[in-house]
């Protein structure tokens, strides 16, 4: 297991830190990167989501979506874009979207996000969040809602970089950003219930009369 020192930012005190690291290496790992008040908002929302509101995750998009338990076994719940309780989360991600556009000229148009629940033994095999030139996801964001996560609890996110595999424990308030088309990654089996929020900053893929929905 390896966490490359250059990939980890000890003090993540603003969107500029995330943008600079993303520009430099295409990914960034920021322990305690999610502000406490935003994490608290997400925890409260999670506690109010009934277990029945999670559904088995699929692979693929649109008409090609299918469930494949050999690839992934987590359950997901799309965040309600209009829930008043999530206003702080929307404001934080919107400010990040605007900053990334201003700094890196990415043309990010929208953001979508979901809760993911990995039960003991659940995993997600190595994959990309977008295929080069065929999807509108540009930057992936992951943050974790697991207080008191211990080393033996498993469930690490593994980023497969050109310099080797980076194992990221799903510790509370850790933020990970990476380029969706560039970074193969996986989630190792968890030994306890593991919760995260995964989101994607997207381009506007609408053409003519075809509206490209966020998901």
C-alpha cells in the first residue's frame, strides 16, 4: 500500500489548493478537505435517507446501464438537487466548479452527485468514470462520511497513477479530485459499512433538441 507524498495535501485551505494540484498532476488527495459544516450537512442528510432509497448500482449509462455484481456491489442514492438541507453542499461544489473554470478553463457546466453505500465485502473493480471523447464527465470528486475509520476497515480508494497505486483510506472529510477520463481507479472490499459521496463536474452535452441530463 502506498500513498505518494506528492499526492497528499496536508492543509487544504481553499479551492485554489485543489485546482493547483489538479492542474499539476491530474489528481489530488486532501485529508480533512471538506469543511466541517459541509460534512455535517451531508451526515444529517445521510441519516435521513431510508435504506430503501438506496438501489443497487449499475455500470454504463443511459440505455447501456446494467447491474454487474462482478464489477461493483455498492448501492447508491442520487442526491436531491432541490433539497433545502443540501444547500451548503451545492454552494460549496458550485464555488469549486466556478473556480476550476476560472483557473483551468475546463468549461464545466453542471455537477451531479450520489451517496454510495458499501456493505462489508462490497467493492468496485478498476474502471474509468468517463471514456475519452465519449462522455461529458470531466472532473470526479469523492468525499467520505466515515468517522473513526481504522486501517483494518479496508474500503480504500485506489488511484492507478503513472507513478504507482495510491491507496486512499475513506476517512471522514477526505476529498479526492481527479480527471474522469484519465484516472483508472477502484474501491477495495470494505470490512464495515462505508459511506461516500461521489460527484462529477460535467460539460453540457446537449445538442439540438436532445437535452443531455445530468445523469
